[in-house]
C-alpha cells in the first residue's frame, strides 16, 4: 500500500529530467512504487556523511606533522581547522535555498564534488596558505552535504519511519567518529600527511557515482529570490564570531580577550547578528526561516543542541590531549581507544530510532543526555596514574549516551516541519549545533589555559624546597639523573629540579583537564531542562490498538 507522502511528493519529482536515471528507473519501476528506493537513498547519503565527519575527526592528529612540514606555529596551523569550520558554518544556512533553487540531487552531487575535489587539492598543497584555501573548498562542500543529506532522508521516509531512518543515518557519523582518530594516527605514523586527504577521494568518487545512479531529482515548485542582505549579515556575524573565539587565547594576541582585535571582532559579530535578525524578520523570503522557531519542539531541540554542543564538542579535544600529553600515548594509541565509541554510537543509533517510533522519544533523549553527562563527570577523576580501563569506562558511557541523543531529538524537532521547509530546517538545526560547539571549544580552551596556570601557582607555592619531603624527592631524582644520563653533581641537581618542575606542571595540566570535564558535565546536565519541555505524542501500545479496534 502506498503512503500518502509518496503520492503527494511524486508530482514534484523529475526523475527522467533531473540529471541521470535513478535506480528504480533502471529497473523499470516507477519511483513512488519501488519499495526499496528510500533505503538506497539512505545508504547513498550515509556515504557523504561518513566522508564529512571522517575528515573532521581525522585532521586533528595531523597538526604536529603539518606544522613541522611547513615550518609554522600552532597559531597558523590551527587555521587549517578554523577555515574549514568558517566555510562550514556560513554554508549550512544557505543549503536550503540552494537545494530549493537548483534541486536536491544536483546540490548533493555538487557538494560531493566540491568536497572530493577540495580533498584532492589539500593533498597537493605546496604551502600552508594553499592548504588553508583548499580547506575552505572542503568546508563549502561539507556545509551543503550534511543538511541537504538529512533533508533528502527525511523527505523520502514517512513520519512513522523517520526515527529508524535517522538512526541508520547516524551510523555513518558514528563510524567516522570511531575510525577517524585511529585511521588518522595510523596514516600519520606510517605514511605522509597527504594520505589523510587522499583517503576521501575514492570514497567521494563512489558517492558521486551512487548519487547520479540512485537518486531522483526533487525541486521545490516555489522559486525564492536569494536573500543577499541576510547572507552577508550572517557571514559577518559567524565569521567574526569564530575569528574571535579562535584567536582569543592565541600566542600572538598578547592582549587576550580584551585586545582591540578581539573586541572589534565581537562588536562586528554583534552588529552582524542584529542586522541578520532585522533582515530575516522583515523580508518575505528569508535565507534562514526564523518562523521555524515558532514550532515549539524545533525551538527546544535546537536549544538542547546548542547547550549540548558547548558541553560535548567543547570537551572532545580534551581526552586526546590528556592521553598524549598526560599519559604519553602516541597518536595511534590515543586514537585506537575511540574505536568502541563509534561502534556503540552506531549500534545505539538505529535502536534509538526504532524505539523512538514506538515509545516516547523525549525520554529516550533524556536518557542519552544523563548518560553522556555521567561520562563527562567520570573524567573529572582522571590523574597521571589513571589506567586504560578507567578511561574506557567513560568512552563506553559516551557511546551509549550519544546514540540516544541525536536520533530522538531529530525525530521530535523535524516531525512537524513541512516537507518544503525540510532543507532550511535541517540547515538551521546544524548551524546552531556548530555555533554551540564553537563556543564550547573556545570556552574550554580558555579555561584549560587559565586553570593550568592557577594549579601551577598553587602547586608551586606548596613545593617548599626546604621541606624534608621535597628534599627527599630531589635526592631521589638527582640519583636517577646521574644513573640515566651521567654528569657531575651540579648538573644532576639541575636536572632533578627540572624533573620536579615538570611533574608539577604535568599535575597542574591534568587538574585543569579535570576541571574542564566537570564544567562540561555541568553544561550537559543543563540539557535536561529543555528536553523535559519537549512535546511528544504518547505512542499507542498493543493494548491501545485492541481497544481502538473494539
């Protein structure tokens, strides 16, 4: 039996004229009558999602190698990541208009081409400036891929099946999160840094071919003019905000967060934000449809994602830092610990989708938030002597929690969004999570620096070189230095003092990491409040159906 969504949508699809025959056309079966078509589309979109998220997680481990290759400092090298985030954030809200104007299949295929081509160009980069420029091309493609892919999936599946579809879609993201750090560490340790971009090329080519063969075209019948004023004000707002958040604690910025550059960026960001809101509320065809926020569930889910982004993504970089700088793990060793994370998230995603189609999705999301917060809180007790199994417990909890957050939230937030607004809604949905994550990274990075300095001061004051305990430790360290590297008594004493200061610094760093995880856990716990306000219809149980039949 055909569902109403398929019938009502069919008049808007242009399979034979939309740029390539679809799979169902090749099989001689009409699009809307082919029962497996939507699943082919889902797997096609999962390819693109896997590639974009993989690139986000795989690049981080390459920074030291790229710095050494091009002879640049961290202040320059971090723009390899920041340029990508800037392009991603600016393109996310425009994805809805582009898809409506040019067609979803064309937009998705073009996004894949930009991302794949950008990856190839990144691999061929001859300077750090070229690499940063080509990362912008990648970001433009990635900014279109994610929301348009979600909109395609949500459009093809009827409401009662969307939870399951999003659950399977999240498997690609989970696999990338799991494999990215491990694969990146392996490639960097065993091959050249170019290989982390080369790996995207064959995946991208397969995804482009699959898109051209499988997908049918869908193009909105309503033609909207491009909101140039909204785009420019949004670009000003997001670009200057991310510039300020990225460079607030940079080494070159001696003035810190109160320097003229940072204050100017924040002022321009505020100006851009005010102009953006004014423009979008007073234009008949806004780039970002703020009227979507009148949908209570959509507004609440976006608030949850913004808070979640601050807590979760803001703390994501802490664990690899702790493992490598605190416990001395290699990049591959640290990355391999994240393998269970993606497996658990990928397993829980479809399960959460299946359950959200049958149970109250609000309580599934609540469960995910609580488990994730407990995962971050458990990291508050890490030390220089923590063993691997204590770190793995938090990773297991994180995988179980994250798998139950995205699917129910996406299902609840987009359940009442009209199909013609799905791309715009998913674009806004991703933008707020991205901005929340950017806030979190900036806040957590600043706090890490400040708390490290604080603990170094406290521990330094506690180290009295005349106390018997410190004298005993210095004697032991001096003997160790003489046995390990030799040298006279004065040189060994200097090395003993250096070792003592190093241990104090390491302890201060780990204490600062613990503080950050406690703050991240607190922020994540705050998500409970908006989750409780989400509205969801009570699912009918088996007994309810029997009563209805009677």
